[in-house]
C-alpha cells in the first residue's frame, strides 16, 4: 500500500474541486499518519475518542482533528479542548453537551448535524423533521459555544450506485433547503460531509465538500484493535 502515491492521486483529483479530503485514520498506527502528514495531509478523521486523544497528543499541532464516529455525551469532554469539527451530532442532547464543554474550554466548537439517509437501521442520524425541530427551536439560539456548519450523511453500503446517488442527492437538497431558511447566528450551511472510499466520486458529483477516505489511502482496515 503506497500511501504517498494514494495521497498524490487524491490531491490531483481534488485540485479543481471544491471538496477537501478527510484522511480517516482509525486503527492506523502513528507512523502511517505521520507519513500522510509529510505528504501534506492536514485533516484526519477518527471514530473513537480514546484513539483521537492519543493521536492528538503525539502528532503535530497544526492537524485539524475531525470526530467522525458515533459520539457519546460522556466522552465529549475529552475532545472538547482541541477537536476542529464533529461530524456526527445526531441528537439535540449531544449538541447541548458539546456547547457545555465548549464553554468550559472557552471555545466555539464546529459541528455537523448527522442525517439518516441510508436504508439501514444500524446507521445513526436525524430525520428531516428532527433537523428542522432543532434549528427552529428557541433553545439553540442560546448555544454560544457551538457552531453548526453543515450536514453529514452515510449512504447505504451497496453496489447499487443509483440508490447511493439518490441518498446523496436527498442530503444535498436538504442542505440547500436548510441554507435557505432564516437561521440563527450559530448555524451556517457551509460543509456537506458525504462520501467514503467506495462512493466519494458520486458524493462529489452530488455536492460534497468533505470526503472521508480511509482504505483508499491507508489500505484495508485493521480490525484487531
């Protein structure tokens, strides 16, 4: 697995597109992340809080760390001091906890609201109704230590490209619809996080601004950890 060439390919591919690469480094050792960093990667995505904090401690401090996995409220405090973007906010309670921890660290933490777009019950995420409920609530206006900067979604794991495209298109339409609403000051639709190693090209065609790519850079996932 040639990380250097893989990264160069992505850098070339994205050079004329308004989309950025999040290198998904879950289960990967520090040496591989350092190698990716040396090739110019500055955004890394992790699924687990412990792994994220461990890697933050030892790697260069100009890295943007993105939390992309399911996040429990009681773990927010560990990443609140440094996390750049949380992709996976799937409840209002979680958003309020992130706000609370942001206040403790005197930071405004950027977040994406995760929308359930897949035909799989195992995936997390808000429905369109729940999304509107959150952004139209009076309470959200008082959350001064979070900034909702967009939406995130995970498509169904399938070879059916039409279905995947349809799910991405639904999310982009929802993103555009939300952007057109009268939003409170702490919500601004800037980022649309969709697309992974197997479907990032479709995601970019449908308007993604952040693709979360792991195995296409680092090789197959290590399940021993």
